[in-house]
């Protein structure tokens, strides 16, 4: 079945450091890919998404590019802030259905220190 | 305006009791979901409803019974609560059809079984 693998955390960075969180996927067909963020005590918020190969999703300084050849969707940010501290989830849905549940990775906790 | 709202936010109860969690969305979406997040933050789909009809039931014990009175509401009733049911339960919704439609999440209900 479909699955998502993301790097183990926790990740601790100093403010203004560069962030990469790796995500790879296994899927039959051609999935849509997402990054969600969960701040402490809150629900999940969509951070960015991409629906086809070479698409780049971006939001709030975060970026991820849909790489079909490496089945990857790594999350990057050039300069993190303390307010970026959260748990980040990579996820996918199969392309051919709009109401299929998300398949999540296990989440990566990011802590940014001043 | 809250898009997906769940009540209660916290639920503490004893083993063997029956409890319900309510979810409402005001986004006009036609698909709603329940996810369970365990203590390690892993998220997994439990149920999916489209236009009040159950479309996915991911081998959840039949002590869990979802009910959708209309497409804006999806409630979750749990009978005979067990220690292993302690988790955070998230409701979500999305619009179909459409490739890459994001899901919108509530803030979660933290269920603790004593």
C-alpha cells in the first residue's frame, strides 16, 4: 500500500539556520503530496502542496519540490524562526480520488532556539 | 470563523464508559474524516464519509460508531472505552472531486482513559 517515510526527529536548530526535512513516498499511481504543520496544542494546518512532477509548493518561506524520479518531497526553509517550532508531517493522497484519506509520515518535531 | 470545530477539546473518563465527540464544518465540504493520533504523534485514518455515507472504515473496532446526520456533521461515539483508546482524535473535511484537494482539520479532542 501507499506509505510515507520522513526523517526521524527531533530536529533542533538555531534561529536563522537552514532547514531540511526529508520525505520519500511509495505509491501506486501518481499521488498528490502535502506538508502539514502542527503547532503545540493545535490541529494540523496545510503548509504547502504539489500535485504533479516538478511542481514546487511554497508558503511562509517553506518550499518543497515534487520529485517523481526520486519519489521525494523534501521540505526546506532558508532561515528558520523560533515560531517555526512545531511537528511537520509529510502526507499523500492518490491522484485519482479527491476524497481519499491522507497517508501520513510519522512526523518530525522541529525545535528552533534563539 | 472556525472552519472545522470539535467538541469537547478534552475528555477524561473511566474505562468502560461510553462517550461522544462532535464535529462540524462550515466550509461546505462534502467529505469528512476521523483520524486518530497516538502518543508518538502518528496519525491514522479511522473513517471517511462522503455526503453522509460511510466510504472508508479502516479496521476500527466496532465499539467506534461514526454518525453523520448531514454532510456538515460527523460525530464519533465510542462504547466501552478501553485504556488503548487514549489518544487525540482529529476531525477533518475536504471538497471533492479534485486532484490535490487539501483537508482541513479541527483542533483535536484529547481523550484520556483512567
